[in-house]
């Protein structure tokens, strides 16, 4: 084997040593990014399911408690905000606002025993409760996927690959400011 052949083999080996981790890192980041997008879509699916349940719930409550128009209006308004949210942060804020409005609505329902005994209302609240649980799980899955993705693009050598190809950190699904506060419901009105 000649000197040129050995040099050529050495150059090819060095190139492979450099290229293989880049390709591997790129493929891993792409896979994790797809996972984040899939889980984000799952949140959207569950939020849409809840949005679809809300008009029926609101109409049922209206039939029994039409004087609670402010609470009902808050639910309708929060639902519209969620429908128009574009970013993860906007969706999280609108989601928290809608959850708070629904909580107030369900507290108001306590004043109407005949409504609570209505089969349609009970079915809707059970469906809503199940959806809320699925939303909670979808949020957790999303944040886990974002954590794995963000960690991967920050670790060496993937951090170099991420920088070269423009992969940025993803936002976590966070509760809106004030979401930890218990909603206040005033029955004196």
C-alpha cells in the first residue's frame, strides 16, 4: 500500500469520525422534535374535546340558572380565547383561564340541585372531568418530551449540531400567572 493510499484512508477515517456523530445527533434531535410536536398535538386534541363539550354544558346550565349570566359569559369568553391561542404560552394561559371559569361555573351549579340531578348535566360533567384528566396527562407528556428535547440539544456534541442546524429550545407548558389561586365565587349577587 502506498503512502497516498494510507493518507487517503486516514482522511476518510477522520471525515467519518466527524460526520457520523453529526448525522446521528441530527437524527436524534429530529426524532425528539417530532415527539414534542406529536405530544403538543395531543394537548390540542384534548383541548378541542373540552371546547366541544363546553357549549352543551353552558346551554344546560343556562336552562336552569339563566341569572348566572356573568359566570356563563366568562366560560364562553375564555373558550374563545383558547380557540384563538397560537403559541404554547398563549394556549397555557387561555387554558388556565378556561379551567378557572369552568371551576367557577361548577361551583355555581351547587346552588341548583335540580340541575345537578339532570342526567344530561351529569353526563356532561363526567365527560368534562375525564377530558380534564386527559389534558393533565397530555401536559405532563408534553413537558417530559420538551425536557428530553431541550436536554439533548444542550448536551455536547448535540449542542454543536443544534447550533449548526438552528434547533432552538422548546417552551414548557406552564400554568398562567394566578393559576395557583383558588377562584373566588360570590353568591351574594
